[in-house]
C-alpha cells in the first residue's frame, strides 16, 4: 500500500488521546503550501490581469469615440441632404457662415460681444511712518 504525500496517517508516530502535534503541523504545513502557491499564482498572473483591464478600458474609450464619430457623420449626412434639397437652408448657410448676400444688399457684420476686462488693481500708498520703508 502506497503512502499518500504528506498524509498524517502515513507518519509512524505514537497516537495520543489528546492529539498529535506532528499531525497538526502537517496540516498547517499543507495549508501554508497551498496559500503560498495561490499567492505565487496571483503574483504571476497579476500583470496579465492589469494589462487585460487596461485593454478593456482602452476598448471602451475607442467604442465611445466611434459612437461620437458616427453621430457626427450622421449629422453631416443630414446637412448634405438639406443642402441638396432645401434652397432656403443653402441661403441661410450662405448668409450666416459665409457672409454672402444677394446683389445690391448691404451686409453689416457685428463683432461678437466681449466683456471688458476688470480694471487692474492699484497699489495702496504706504503711510509715512511704516517701519518697512525705514
């Protein structure tokens, strides 16, 4: 009969009614080996897990960018359709964005509103009995 590896029953020790310290140490050693083995596996696979997580985040960012670009493409297709079929839309774009007008029209262009910057802070005059100036 072949003895099992690290089996406390296979250790030829005197059995005591209160328990066997060597059998207990074998169980503790087996548990320690399992914990160290799992920790080793975790340390081995941790870089792979982190890289996988980074790739997933990158993939989500690219999918969001693709969705945004597809929305923009849809808007541009809609604008092209308006330009092909709607003369009023073309006139509106020509007047607002290209500053074009019909012959004989006078075009007035106003600059966009820009608030005035706040006045610069002026230095307060120092009193004559100031100890820093003496």
